[in-house]
């Protein structure tokens, strides 16, 4: 079964540092997403990406966040200057017509 | 926006017991999925079920879109069923709204 692959699985970073979270969506999917989950809370939408541009973003997705699909296979989420409250599990997902969302296994980001 | 409520919030079962998890949503939806978040934090797709009934082994799900609810049935529960169960819906845009989850613990 096709998978969405995320790297790294866990990242620890100093407050104020930039981080890039990487995802390889399922190859024939067209819609890509980032979600996050603060420990013990529900999963929250960050941004959706279609046809090489952002199609929708939440109020969480401020100027510190950006997404990119640099080479047609990878899909990245960049946080420019991390804050303590950015500590969360970040999930990438891609959307297929018949099966709905497929989520990656997540990147646990810890900001210290 | 759409509100998604799940019940019960917490559930403790003895191994072998059956359970029903409920997801209510406040408006009509185009799609609905059930996910299991395992103890390692991974979100596992259980069912893509905008309407009707589906079964996969010990798990089955029913969505009654006209009445704005979905049910997830777990039969003969096992300790590996422990974790958090989320339903997620979307309407109009492709953004999924997640419920608050049902935390299930199955005791050996």
C-alpha cells in the first residue's frame, strides 16, 4: 500500500532556529497538507497545497511558516524562527480520490 | 465552521469486549474518515466512509450523513486496539476538521 513518508521522525531544536520538515507524498496524489497536534490535543489543520500553491491556510499558519514542493516529489514545511509553542507532532498528508487522506507517521518537533 | 464531537471521551474495556464510538457533526459533509492514533503517535486510516457501512475484520463503521453522525464498532477488542480514535470530516474545501477523539484503553 502506498505510503506518505516523513523525515525526520523526531527533531530537537533551539528556540529561534529554523527547521525544515520533509514529506514525500503518494506520487499520484494532487493535494498535500500539513497538520499539527500539540501533545494531548486534537489534530489541527495548518495548510493545504495544490497545483504548486497554497490553497488554504489556518490562522496558525502565520509568516513564520512556509511550504514548498521544490522538486515535484518532496513537500516541505519550514518554520523560520521556532518558538516553544511550536513543539508538536507535525503530520503531512496527501489526498487521493478513492481512499481519502493518507497521513505520514509524523515528525515530533521539540523546541527547547 | 463545522463542529465535530466524539463520545465517549474515554473508554476502558476488558479484552474481548465490544464497543461503539460515536462522531456527531454539525453540518453536512462531503467526506468522513476514522483514524486510530497508536501509542507511537501514528495516524492509521481505518475507514473512508462518507456514507453507508463498511467492515474490516473486527472493525466496522456506519455513517448516516442525513442525520450527521458516524459510528465505529470494535468487536472482540484486543490490547493492540488501545489508543485514540479520531473522526475527521470535510465539507466544501478539502480541509479536514478533526474531532477531539475517544481515548480507548483495552485491559488484558
